[in-house]
């Protein structure tokens, strides 16, 4: 996995659709959530704008679960 596929905060897979060539034409999970700017500002300057955060570090887990529950089967 290249660095663009790892969360800059924790190093886990960030699940970024755009960073993965197999899904680069799909919208990323982060397009459907709100990420607190304080979370991004907490990253050191050298790690900002290099790769997406993972859903856990972006504090978006609950938003993603709620979105999944709203989608019809």
C-alpha cells in the first residue's frame, strides 16, 4: 500500500477510493461526511494534504453507519 492509502494520523488503511486505482473513479467515503477542521489542524504540517484520514481518525464512523442505515437494500 502506498502512503496515499494510509491514514497520516494512525497509519491504518484510509479506505480512500481516490487513492486506490481500482476505485479511483468512485466518490470517496469522505465526500458524504463532515470532518471537523480541528481534526485536520491537529495533524503536523508535513502530514497535511498528503493522504486522507481513515474514518476512525476523521471521527466519521458514526456518520457512515447512519448513512448505511438510511440506504435502501
